[in-house]
C-alpha cells in the first residue's frame, strides 16, 4: 500500500525585540505597553538621561507614570484605531502641518473625536481663519481619554442615566455615556478606586470612584487603548 502524510503548516509569530527598562514583566502596565509598542503604536525615550541609565541591551524608557499630552493621546488613539487617511486642511491655529502630531490630531478632529478652544484668549490670538486652538502640549485627563477612545472605537450604545458604575461619574455628567459605553463593550478596559477614602464617601452601592478629572498617565493610556482596540492582545515572543 501507499502511505500518505498530511503536513500542517505552522506559523511562528515574529519575536518582538521591544522592551522598556522601566516596564518589566511584573509591572501593572507591561502587557498593554508591550502590545501597543510591538504594533508600532507607541515608543519610548532613549536611555542615558538623568535617572535613566542604560542597561546592557540598552533598552529605552517608557515613563509609565508620566503625564500624557493632548498631542500624545491623539497619536496613540489615532494609530490604535487604524486611521491613515490624508490629514486634510489645518483645523487648529496651534497645530500647523509641520507639527509632529499634525496628522494624528487632524484625523481625530475630522471625525469629531477631539475639538479645540475658541481663539481670542490671552496668548491665543485669532488668525485670518479664526481657527480654534488645540493646546497640544496641555495635559489630558482620564475622562477625556474615555470620550476620545469610546468615540474612536465606534461605540454608540444608548446608556440610561440611572446606569452608572462610578460614584463620581453619575448619569448626566460630562463623561458618563463614554465611560459606560467602554465598560459595556470592554468590561475589563479600566477600573476605579475603592470608595471610603476622603473625600470619596461610599454610596449605598459602594461604587468605586473613577476620578475623571485626574491627569492621565502614559501607563493608564496604554491600558485603556490596548483593551479597547486590541482586546486580549496576545503577547509576542520575547526577543
């Protein structure tokens, strides 16, 4: 008789050589930072600066606890959402076509995911087109991230005002709908802080607090963006 053998092709994921000196495997944000970095969505800072010595590799630093600017947030969300179309005409007075984050900000703005501030305030004079100001170097908040990410992901679920997860994001508040849409579509996308600490008393349901007005960190941004756009993002093999 003639024997036959079926050969099944196997695919070995390409190893990801990216690592950050300040985000080791036991770091809270490690899987999320690594997921986005290996996809080319974010990067770090070269080692060698003050307090950031080079290790033998030498790996860059991510600075997970550092604040995120509005420009940096725009880049991460725009890339994670897969936007790549031409950026179009300038939408903000302080974000010219030569600005490094121009494309990312424009792509979000064209979809209505981000907006600016009317010109005319001190230091923000109106130009010939009366364009608003984006303030790209300003910090972003946790609440702002939920709005931008939820909209960029296309979540549009109706949310009853009586449904709210966090004591400080009740129905009718600025970020309520966006926070709840994220949690509805991605239950593990983010978490809050237990109630009970001052000035965050527990309500009848012991709801946690989200602190939507708190400054956003690079680590938090990575976690929410990765969980939203790449839920269950598989870890690539180490280098």
